[in-house]
C-alpha cells in the first residue's frame, strides 16, 4: 500500500496545455476517482502516475519517493485498461501468470497467488479457458486478476467498465468496491460516468479542461458543489440552473417572483445570481411525499422520460430548461403543478460561478 502525492503537475503536448497545476494527495488505502468529460485530462494524469507519460512540470511521489524518473515497471503499480488486453492464444491461468513468469517467480509462488486471486474474483472454473470463451465481465475479471496477482502498492484503473453493458457495469462496480475493501490498497480510478464516481470513490476529483474543480467526498461533491460546472456535471440529472435577480426581499427567476422574509444578508449584496435546484428537489403535487406549499408554479410539460423507478419531466422555467424527477406512477398530463422548498435552493455568484452559500437555511 502507498500514499500518492502529485505536486504542481502540468502537462503540455506542444502548445496545447492538457493539465494545469494539479495538486492531489491520495492517502494510503484510499479509493480516489478522477471524473470529467472526455478530453479533460483525467487519463493523461493517470498515465503520468503509471510512468507512461512524463509531466511537463511538477513531481509525482509514491510512498514518499519521487518517481518522475523511475521506470513504470519499477514503480510497483498495476494498471487495468479500458480494453482487456488479454492474449487470445493463452488461457486464463497463463494470462494472469505471464507478468510473474517474466519476473522469474517460483512456480509454487505463482500457483499460490493465482489460487488466491481466482478465489477472490470467482475465476476458479475458468482458468483453462481462452479469452474468446469468456463473457465481457469475465474478461474484465481476468484483467483485474492479472493486476491483483502482482500485489502492487497502487492500482490504476482507466475506465475499466466502459465496454460492459449496464447490468454488468453495475455488478462490476460492486465487485471492485468489495475488492478494494478486501485488499485495502490504494486505488486511483478514472471514469467519465458520474454514477461510478459517486458510488465507488472515497473521494472524487472533478476535472474540467485540465483543471481541478473540486476534490471532496461524493456527498459533498453532489450536495455542496464548488461551482456551477460541478453542479451541472455530477448526478444522473444535471442541477437545474437559472439566472435570477435580487431586489430587496424578492427573488425573481424564470417567471416566478418570490418574497422571502429570511434572505441571507449576502444575497442582498447582489443584483444577479444563479439559482440551482436538483431535479429530485422539485416536488409534484400528486406525489404522496409532497408536504410543503412554499414556491408553487404550474408549467407546460415539454416531454417526459419513463425510467421505470421514476420519471423525468422536462419543462421551461422562463428561458431555462428544467427537469423534475417524479414518481413513475405520475399520470401523463400536458400541464403539471410543481413546488420547491426554498431550503433546497443553491445560490451561485453570477460572475465567478462559485457558491454564495452552500445551502440556504430559512426560518420556516
């Protein structure tokens, strides 16, 4: 196990800057997820930890040793890629053992390690099969086994589940978390999937255009985003954001004018703010959990998505596109009544896009 420290890391390819002054300290045994849209630099950052890319500036330390000039094979890390990268002519046992054989490890030790990892990943009955005889999920288990069997200090995973279907992704998410709990080793995991990030990480590093937007627990990243990018990027539905005007004790956004007696003093310093609300915090009056009657409005439904466990209802609030999450039993209608509790509103500075207050508390 090992602590990983990235200090002032920048990376450029020619004149194009990919990563900008990244500072990150990953604790021994921690599961950290790097998340962001395609092209944000997350895989490049992972490859630099692995030694497959060199930083243009800054230092990388593993277990208090700076490894910038250390060859990948000498960093005691293991990497699992998006592609399984299995040798098609070798069976599962030989695919897993290949790296150990290259190191000239004793056969009895190889057998011991493979028996242990096959038991952990439930691969015992597949050891004599070729990769073409395995499902996608089984192949990914073999790729994981090949990494685990080396007993590295750090596991690096670059979108390992992106080639799997939705059901297998869900199963493998759980398997990787169980694996981390068993091995208690440092994991650095790259994904563009917000669900993976929120469900798997001890902490999440949100990246955008090569810069860190927020490093925090999944709870804080979702409930207390550091800016509007994080607010709209994290979650199965982006946070609804709309421009609002503040005047005295009135908040005006969309086509709503709301009188709030307990506006925080800070908001009264602003003429314009950005107001955010999560889709699940917009209640429909037909929902049995509907229990407040504070901000009410009626709106025309543009379209709906039935996702089985719930529905997403899309509508306009002024010029802004909004989404509300309601019960799957909600009947289909052309116009719907909604309500928002002011406690569930998030407020962001119009210029900086940073929060004015993390969560408003009203004396209601």
